[in-house]
């Protein structure tokens, strides 16, 4: 098929492939407007313009091509690669999620039976793997916004679908972050709304376990989010509508070393409460959790065990993660100890009530690295013993 198809390309189509490689969005847009460019034309190898754009890691170009009707699942390539596989290989998480949003099928396999997630993992593009494994379409959630069967009321009011979907899609499982996502949507800060949301999450969890190819990762994630939503609900009911108190509880560090015990216990309980004992992923988690005493120095936290199970990535309390909400790419240091970082001024202020007890001590530790306690090492970015993670065999 190869050679003849390249001859089939118009001059403009050949041009647009060059323009994509060069990243000239304006010129590409101009070419797409002309009649002699087919958005799904194939080059000599059977690659579409969208595949080229995805492989080159050009997000704006992918967006433009999708707007012009590029087929996100088009697949004429000799080796059966899809645009999503190219996005995964390029390591661009934004393009990966854009293609998934546009309907890219994540279960497609190439000619040697590998999915996009497996290919991305093979080349070490873990952010893309996480995005693919955690993808859950808005359409699947919106199903619950329509009345089913004889019931007049849908399980989920339509206005809650968008905000809840945003929470489902987060790859940062820090409970503080999830509470923040609830707080930023006034429609969610409501007893009835939270009740509906967690019930839908429980139902989705059950579906993920019972569907033909059980998706444990998503099942565990749905269960965990349900637990956080139920916690929010309990605080709204009992604490006079104050989610801020929940955030403080989650952040408060133990006096001796700043270890956030409440958060640790909360996540452990979530893991242990997972209702489907046939899930092997969870059995492993529970076993690991049982082996570790709460806050016993430099052992992995329940949060890191959970994160690794769901995202396949290890999290370290290191300089790249916000000490409050766990967001990646934090760049605002505590100006006194310089040992902890935050993603925003708000996170820095939220953490100060508890960090101030440790800040002085961390300043002194910084001066004398020999005196590092395990927890301080962890806070400064040292690596957890890797051996414990060998117990979790993933994916
Ligand atoms: Zn933050
Ligand atoms: Zn400090």
C-alpha cells in the first residue's frame, strides 16, 4: 500500500506534513482551510497528520487537526500504531488526554499486541501511562445524569457531572487536593450533592470490579474518592459546614516529627474498607499497610502505597511536590527552612499552622546533615526503601 498512497497526496497535503513537523500552526490552519487537504490523508507509511503531530508532541497542532475532523482512531499504519500510541511515545501528557477526550480507544493494540499505555511504559513515559490508566470518559459519567428505568430522578443531577468528572480525572490522590477540588465547586459543597456523588462513585467502583475485564485500578480509585467525599459529607454535617477543619486535620503533623497521622490513618482506613475482596491489587496494599506501623520513620506512607497502586508512580515527599496538596511542580519554598516546597501561596499559608512547629528544627538539621532523622530525610527528598515496593507488582 505504501508507495502508491504517497503519490496520492496532493501538493498541499505533502506541505502540511512538513508544516506539522515545523510546528507552524498558522500555516497548517491555512492549508486545512483549502479544499485539497484531506485531514485524514496518509503518508507513505500510512501515518495521518494527527499521528505526526502527536509524535512530534505538538499539542496546538493536534487540537487544530481534531477541530478539522481528524479521525482519532484512524489506523492504517503497517504496525498498527494509533495516534494515542504516538502521543504516549512522545511523552506528552496533555496530548494524551486530549486524544482520549476526543474518543481515542485506549484498548487498541499494535501489531505485536501492545496497548498505548504499555508502549509508553516501555519507553519510560510514566506521566502518559498514568493519564491513560486513569482515563474515564465524561460520557460514561453522564449516563447517570439520565433517569434509568422506572425511576423518575437520575442518580446524578446534571450540574454535578462536570465537577465530579474533574475529581475522577485527577492523578494527584492527596486527600487535601481532593477536598480542595470539592471546595472550589460550590455545587459540591452541599450535603445532598455529596451524597449523590459518593453513591455514584460506589456504583462505578462496583462496575469496574464486575465488568468483564475487571479494572482494579479504577475500582480502587473510585472507592477512594467515594471515601473522601463521605468524609467531606461528615464534616459538612457535623462541623457546621467547615471543610477547612477537615483540611487542617489532614495536614496537622505529630508534635515529635511533623508526621500527618490523621491523614495516614484516613488513607489506611480507605484502603482497608475496599469492599471487593477478589481484587488482588488491594490485597497486596492491605498486606503492605499491615506490615507498617503508623509513622514508623522512613517506611512508605499509606499515601505512597495508594498512589503507586493507582498511578503506577512512586511519590516522594520531595522538592517537586507541594507539601500541602501534593501537586507536582511546586516551586515556592519555605523561606526559613528551605526544606519544604509549595505549589501556591495559599498552600504555604494553609500548612504554616503545623509546619511552624517543625520549621526551626528543619533549619538546624539543614546545617548539620549528619543529624537527619529518617522522617527529615524523607521530607527533604530522600528515597524510601525501594525493597518494599517490590512487593507490589503492578499492571
Ligand atoms: Zn499545593
Ligand atoms: Zn520552614
